[in-house]
């Protein structure tokens, strides 16, 4: 699927629950949805199902839309997200955003993995709007991924955009490919980390590790 396909023939679905007052807005490329739905129709037959039975009639389209949503990070530009809220500020202490919910899909089996990301940086003349850190996590996570690469991509994006004195990223995640298939271990958690600059110093790194493990609120 090319990047351009994400931006052509877009349909916006608005689903409003008047009792709850909640509106969900999702964007879909209906050309891509149609093509993907055709493949999922065939997949249902290949696994032994009947795609024409009532419960499955709309399943290929639903799955196609779900897949677009789960991989919408391909249409996001993480560096532009950070640049949109970069501000000059003379602050040189650690800025930490922790417990960022993270949902991604393993590129080996296309099965979800999920957990939390903890991201810190030490400014070097520039800070960034705090909401942008979770947004870049999402931008990289909502692609086919491996946790190791995801960790490094988040770090590199912050380094290249803000040129900070240091960046630290830790991700803790459960992988459904380990829980549902393969080794089938239900409670295993994978932790990955990447540090640069000031966080290579033991004292700074230990402060970061202490803070992500402390409940301050």
C-alpha cells in the first residue's frame, strides 16, 4: 500500500451515541478498504468459514477498516508533530512523560502487542508540548513493528528534532504472539530501552529508572 493511497478517496464515518453524548470520527480510504475486503473475503473461505453467512457478511469490510486504523501511523509524520509545538526555553532538567499507553502489531505474525512507554529528554534550548510525546509514540507504534525498533525510532525522532542533551526511552509490553501461540506464556513482559547523551551517565539514568517506577500522584 503506497502512502498516497492513504490520502485519496477518504470517507469520514461519524457515529454519534446521543445517550452518551460521544462522537467517534474515523477516516477511511474506501478504495483501499474495498481492495482489502476482497482479500479478507477469500481468507475467510481459506480458513474454512462461509463469508456469505449472516454474521460474516460485513466482516471483510470491518476488518479492512480496523487494519487501516491499526496501521494509521504510516500516514503520520513524527518529526512534523514535534516541530508543530517546539518552543525556546532555557530549561535543562529532565522532562519525563511516563505510562504512555501503547498498542502495536508484531510484523512477524501481525498479532498485537501492547504496554507502556516511558520517554524522557533533557532540553537543550527547546522544549516540546507534552502531548506531542505520546503522539509520536503512537505514530511509530501504529505500524507493523518490532519492539526493539520502535524503542529506537522514538529516541531518534526526538534527538533529530530537538537536539536535546539526552533522551531515554523504555517500553514494557506484552506480546500476544507469545501468549496466544508459540510458547504460550501468559504473563511474560518484554522490556526494551535506549539511552543517549546525558542518560548514558549512571546517575541520570538511575534517576530516570527511579522516576518511572515511582507513583508520585
